[in-house]
């Protein structure tokens, strides 16, 4: 008896030589069946759809120095790129807790890491906000040897138009890391006065055209990413609009996910979470985040809580910035618990 041939499906059609829209990138979205395609996309300096390239991996491993038997935390599991490297170094006998708030990507990441052979004795995955770090501590058996936080959003989240993280493709104006909680950016916009919106753009993104943008968005029912982009382009030149749109999306994302408040809470919990000699590394992507990390580490060092801290932020190498432009704004700071 012969097996029935697999049903024929039509190849997804797209204009030009390369697929441009997320849903057209069917080869990148099925890396198991098209591994060669991922290499070609990365060689072009792009991140394959549905994946994320971990940033400053060597630099993070150098300051966290994970060793066999240690207990660590990856507070922002994302695609699991950093976690994979940490896990390989704490075997045998170690344990890594991996947290993320994203209910859509987290199960996929866990499945990928389990398929790589990281079992439940070695990797504990939790859907949880890192601001709730104290709730994890009883499970760590006396504290953590190292902690990593790679802040912000992953490429999978940015690239998926249904999540609404970018003005470059049409999608609902959502921007929540956990779409099941809180309110979307569209709902937030409706609730803010013009003055509150302008203040939010300045506070979260140092937006120089905050007044003009607030004027364009206020009182409009902005439900989609491209609608917002159209309104901003209506009051700024094309060049100004490009940079301002990036900052506007960043400011809204920070607001809907309360990112600065949860970062402050996380930073305040670190001293109690680290064992003596424990290391923490935090990768930030804009000045509002970096200022907070810098201040918390400096104050902790002055008070004798940290015995050493990064004096200057570590930046991705020029090669990494070239190979992965999404790493360009990254700054890494570390501290060692006294
Ligand atoms: C830049 S990505 C991390 C990428 C990861 N290091 C990797 O190698 O794939 C940031 C991740 O942190 C998650 N995240 C952001 N804020 C969080 C928070 N307060 N608590 C837990 N996870 C958070 C996001 O959902 C996202 O998946």
C-alpha cells in the first residue's frame, strides 16, 4: 500500500523578489522546513519573521558568568535566545527561572526550549511580570546567583501586525505585551486630554513635536496603526514624521504597559533577590530606562549593597550593530551584590 500524496497547497504569492508582509513570510515563519531561508535573511541584516536575535550575548555572559549548579533568572524570556546560552552553562545541577508577560509567545518559546532538551528540572517557565519578583523568591532556595533583564519588546511582537507595535503595517492600535490585560493604546488615546497626551509624549519619549502630535490625535477615534501614522504625517514633514512616529509608538507602549513603573519596582527588589556575589545585567533601549538602571545601581553601590557596578554602559560592537540594526540603541549595565 502506498501513502496518499500530501495535498497540494498553492505557494503564497507576493509582489517583487522578497515577501514584505508578515503573513507572506511563510518560509521564515516555518524555520523547521526552511532553515536555509533564515540564514539568507540574517545575512541581509534582517531578523527573520517570528524570531528574535539576542543582543550582546557574549557581553552578557561575561558579566553574568553563569556556572554549573547556579540558580538564575531570565526576567524577559522573549524568544529564549539568551536563556538558551545561560541554560547550557548552568548544567549540571543548575536551574533557570524564565519569565515573560506575553501569553501568545511564551508557550511557543517554552516548547522550543523543551525541544532543545531543557527539561523541567533545569528550566522553570512562568507567565509573570518581573515587577512581582518577590513572589518567586521562595522557590529559588535562598536567592539568585544571576539575573538578566532584556527590556522592551521582542522582534516577534514588533513584526506581528496583529499586535499593533509598529506604524509600518496595518493593525489594531494595541501595543500591549499581554493583550488580555489593561487597555489598548487606542483606548488610552480616547481617555487622555490633549494636554495629558502631549505630556506623555514628552515624558516617555522626549518628543519635540508633542504639542502638534497631541493636537492631531486628540478627539479622533484612532483605532489602527496606519490611521495614527496618517494623522501624524498630516502635521509633520515626512522626515520629521518618521522619527516622531517611532517615538510616539514607544511612548504609547511604555504607557499601556506601565513600563517605567514596573522597571522601578524590579530594580528595588534586586538587592533582596540576589545572593551575596550575585550578578545582575540589564539591557535597555532608551534613555528613560537607562537613567533608572544607572541611578539604582549607583545608589546601591554608594550604600554598599553592590560591591561593583558598570561605570559606563556596555554597547553592542560595531559588527553587531551592522549585522542586527535592532541592537543599535542597546545599553548594558551590570552590578554585583555585596
Ligand atoms: C527584548 S525581548 C527579550 C528577548 C530575549 N532576551 C531573547 O533572547 O529572546 C523582551 C521580552 O520581555 C517581555 N517583557 C517586557 N516587560 C516585561 C515585564 N515587566 N515582565 C515580564 N516580561 C516582560 C516582553 O514580552 C518580551 O518578550
